[in-house]
């Protein structure tokens, strides 16, 4: 009889240990089953704009909404400066440089003898020093070629040429097939001391509309303040500690001289970003556009009129966004929206409301419903803080995105709607066993 009781006790202990091992295990991720939701297929519209190439994307997700020859390699002129900015922003991110780091103006970036109407530049000459931030700002705000040359030269790794640095940055962004000669976007014959001797004088930087959108999106992710910079009406920089130069920006020209002449029925807001103008590229513009519902787009138009035309490129930009809005609808999923309630067995109160942790918009054709599916959450967590990120969910959408768009951009992060504390061991064991 005693032997039988001993066996029962041993068996009970074994069951208890197994239950504890199972019940206390909190490091295994539980992925919920895919929601049975019908998926929607969406394709970009074909844009009818009079331009060599064009693309419209959602700025946050990278979803491609409209295209025209968007994979065609074309001359890009000063839109190149976005890649130069990318090199700077990578330097800031890695800690190699700071915004306050002083950059020397060398003979390669001294354009003081050039006509500023033909070769945009600021009032600096060889021997001057400006901060990274000042050069970065004037490079965007006034398309200053000397600033781009100076930053390109400064950010070039030791033992490499600036052309090789540009190619390295382009490779990190997967800009396959693009061509790079100088950091300002000048045709090789007009690059002064930055000419590539082994290339023809007509050689020019090339990229596709999609690739320009990829660079713009990468810049905005690394520097969200770029949207504010693009809207500045004046820009300042120090020639000496006490002498500050303040110039009107290209955006001032756009808002005061050009916008009043444009047709803009949907009251779209052009936040600016980067123009491109050479005889080879024609009039080009990579822009940040916002509609009245707060949706933000990245647009690219290349070859939209003569390179000296200051109206057509911006009208084309408004037109491509209006064309998208006429044919597509946005489905906005809002932060703090409750998705569903899930059971977390290791918590005192097992029911946890799962909410969206961010706001994103996904696009379909008009009169199409779009739902969320494939919720993935770690329900074995033994402790939760309110608003703690715990997983993700995806729209039931098969759409086209910019190449190499991250999975996270195509999803929505979810969070816990409540704080949760761990249940005691006995409760967890009981739940696990029964």
C-alpha cells in the first residue's frame, strides 16, 4: 500500500513538474491563425501626364499608386543631391560626423566665379568652412551645387573617389542600373574640377523614377525634419562667426510666383523636396505632396517640359496626384483602433485588447473594401505594459511596392491596450493542465 502511495506521489510530482515547465514557458511566440478574409489585388494606374517618366507612391508604406515609364533610366540632374544627402545622413547615423562638423570649401567646390543663374551656388569660396547642417540645408533649399560638391567630397571615404562613394550609396539602396558621376548632378562637362576624366563630357547621372522615390523615402526616414526644411521660405548660413547670409529659397519662388498660376482643384499642398534642371533632363521634380485628408505622397516627374520652365513640372506633379485620387481610395487604419481581444494565459486578467500602434493608409480602386488579416501576437508574454508593442497585422492586400520595401512598412504594428501582470504559478499551472 505504501509502495502504491509512493508511486502516486512520484507520478503527481512528475505531472506537476511537466505542468510547471509548460505553464512557466513564456518565451515561445504564438502566431494566431490567418484571418479568413478575402484579399484585394491592387495595381498602380497608368499616368497620362506629359512627361518622360513619373511615379506616385504612398510616402509611409511605399505602395506604388501611379506610374509612367517608372523603370526607365533617365538623366536626373540636381535630383542627384538626394543621394548626396543620403550619404550625409548615413554619416550622421553612424556617428562619423555631426551636424555641427565643419566642412572645408576646396577648389573642387568653389563656384564663386560662375554665373549663379546657370550654376546655382552660394556666396562661399575656397578656404571657407560651413557646418554640415548649413551645407545640407542650402543644398536642398536652393539646390546649391557648391554645397553638394563640398558634401560629396567631405563624405568620400579615404582611398575612394566621390564617384565611387556615390556608387556605394546607390548600391546600399539597391539602385541597380543607375549611373553616377558627381554629387551635384551636373553633366560631366559642367562639373568643373569634379569631372570624371575617363567619361565623356555628356555623361550624366541617371536613375529611374522609382529609384528617385526610393532615395527620397530613405532620406525622409533618416531625417523626418526634411519636410519642414523643404517648406522654408528663407535659408541662412554663416560666412564668419558674425556674418550671416540669408537668402530666399526655391520654395519661396514656388509659393509666391508659381503656385498662383497652377490649377489645383483638390487644394493639394506641395511641401517641396528637390528639383532637377538641365537640358538633358528637362524639367524634373521629386516632391512631397499632401492632400486635404492628410495623406502624404512622394512624387517624381522627369522631363516635364523645358529645363528652364518653372511651371510645367509643378503642374504635372499636381496632375499625377489628382489622377491617383480620382481613381483610388485610401483605407486609413488609425492608431489606438482596437483590432480584437486575445487571451494571455500567463496574466492575472487573461483578456487583452489588441490595438493598432500606428496609423497607415493603404490604397485600392474605388468602391473596394479592405480589411486587416494575419494578426501575429506573442500571447505567451507573462507581463505587459500598456501600449507595449506585441506584434503586427497586415492589410488583406496584394499590391505593388517600391523595390526592397521592408515587410514592416507593409504591415501595422499592434500594441497592448492594457497593463498586465503575471498570474501566480498555481493559476498558470491550473490553466495549463485544465
